[in-house]
C-alpha cells in the first residue's frame, strides 16, 4: 500500500486505549482528603498493587490496607498492554535459564503456582475478563528462525510444557499469512485476557475485602515517621506501618529504583471489527496470542468483539527516563505498524484502525521483575517486568509482601529476589547506550540473527534492552 493509503487507515483512529474505552467502566473511588492511618499502604493501582492488596487481606483480613493511585485503576501499563498473560516469571524460559540456571526449576514451580492462583481468582470471583487459555503461537518469517522454533519446543517440553512445532502449511492453517514459514505453539501456561477488565475485577475484589482505594491521589513524598512511613499526597497524609511501591515505569518514590529501570514506550493499533469474509481469509479460529521471533517483534491478538490488536516493534526511550503523555503520539511509529500489518495480512487491505495508543514499559537489564526494600525495610517494591507482567505481577506482589513483612520464605531465598539486575549508566551514557543497542538489534535482525560485537559484549556483561 502507498504511504498515503497507509496514513488514511490509521490517522482517524481515536487516541484512546481500546481496553479503557468502555461505557461500563467502574466508577472512581474518592481521592484522599485529610489524614488517615493504615497497617499497609500501597502506591500504584495496577496489577502489582491490586494483587498486593488482595493477598495482604487474604493473609490477614483484619489488616488495614489502603491503596493510592495517582490516576485511576488500570490507567498505566496494566490497562495499556496487549492482554497476554503468561505464567513465566522470567520473561520466557530461555531468559530464565540464562539468568538463573541453578534455580530455574524452583522459579518454574513458583510460576505454575502463581498462574494457577491467578486463574482461580478469576473463576472464584467471576471476573469477566475474557479469560481464554488458547496458548501462544510464535511465528517464523525467516529461515534461520525455524531452528529457533525447534529449540524452543524442545526446551519447553523439557520443563513440562505442552508445545509443538508447526511447519508452514500447519501454521497458515492456524493463521493465514503469506509471510509465515513455520511456528511453535506453546499450549500451556498462557492465556489471553482483557487487561482492563481483569484490573477492574481485582479492584472490585479488593473493595469487597475491605481495602480502601483512593484514586486521583498522587503521592508527593515518602519519609520515615517513627516506626512507620508517612506518605504525603496532594490532598492528605497517610501514616502507614509498611509501604509497597507498585509504580511500574513512573518516577519512583524510592530513588534507588531509577538506577535499574528505563521507561520504554510501546505503541499499539486496534482495527475496526472484521467482517465474516475477512475472518475467513485469515482463519485464526483458535484465537491464540501471536508473537514473532526477531529482536524487533510484533505481538497481536483477537479481541472479544472481533478486532485485531497489533503492537510492538518500536521501543522508544526518551532522554532522562522521560514519561509524559505527549510521548504517546508518534505518527512515524503508527505508520510503520500499519505498514507491517498489511504486509502480514495483505488480504485485509482496506481495513481501518479504530484506536491507537502508547504506554511506558518498565524495562530492566535482565528483562524480568526485581525486588528491593527502602527506609530500613519499611518499604518494599517490585519493578522491571519488561512487558510480560500480566501474569508475573501476582508473584511480584507476593514477594513484595514477604519482604515488607520481613518473612523468610522460599520465595525470598531465591537469588532472583535477592539479587538486582545490573544498573543502567547515568545520562547521557544511558541514552547513548540504548540508542546504540537499538541500532545493533536492528542490524542483527537484518543479518539473520547474527549478533555483532556490541551485542556480544552486552551478553557477556549480562546487560540487555528489550520491551
């Protein structure tokens, strides 16, 4: 399609998050006004904060828990992602083996337990979030990626996962794109969800359990207060015995987090609903989530009302860990996404996009959640999920609770929990290093996956950059 035609199909898309653009979104909880006290205060109303609140109440129903959200529940990454819920706690099995070879079996067991707990909560509390355990189809577009698919299937099966390799004909029978040479289908430990409805459902559960939630309540400062912590908000003060920070890519109250996290902007398009003939042209009857194998990859999925969500590829870092709503509009990225969409599905030419948005991912150098404490253990945090947090946040919240309570558990004894990732350098080296890495990743994709000297150096140092 010519550039002018590409621009026409996305330029009129609403600048709204599809998942949040709902007339039946729950009402807002009142902002905090005045002073209050709590046993536990949680800063951040995304998945980590909500799971922390719910599990704290499950541990001790009498515990006074207050959750403070600067905007509304699910406003940030928890409502802006693709809705891919994977059991992995390490951004994939291969990354977990590379980072934590001596304890990957334990980590995988925690992953299975956490995923089952997530599924159980959805079912027992009747959270209507379009939970669909359709698995994940990872497609190969280049010949060298077929070997990667074969290796991935062998690794997944070794650790007890259900996975199978598909050739080009089998892959196109699942999802018909002329660009697909093969794939692997990870059938276990993966679900598609409506992320906003999952977050809103968890919000309802937390409120029913007695958690006090205050939206539109940004926290301005956090300081020691006797044996506890004082949080000052725009309209009030919370004195809490303990605090959990669940602020994702947003500027942290504990400055130490800033060394380990870079906010990376990811961009998403959603189509208008497809017609019956359009669906017939691509198949996709099993509604798997789909991802690609290169360093720069797309992820895409079917929505409950028959649209296609299409995101990924560009991962944009702004100098100085910049997070701002003005970064959410990037025409060149939306045009690139639309171009790639029609290269993948040329039979859908003429289909238009209804929504476009972006959000910041909390990337760390090991691509998976890390943990820490502040203010002499009064504060705990979980951060750095790097774009695969829908499933991992339940575990992240559980560990943060263990840490803030001073509990010695099998979870807190993990090296994954005790050891932090390698920090990113300060500016301007941070920005320059990330831009150099992005160019090196693009070059590796053009060279059939062969990693050049810069990427090999980063591999040796245990550093990385991903979304």
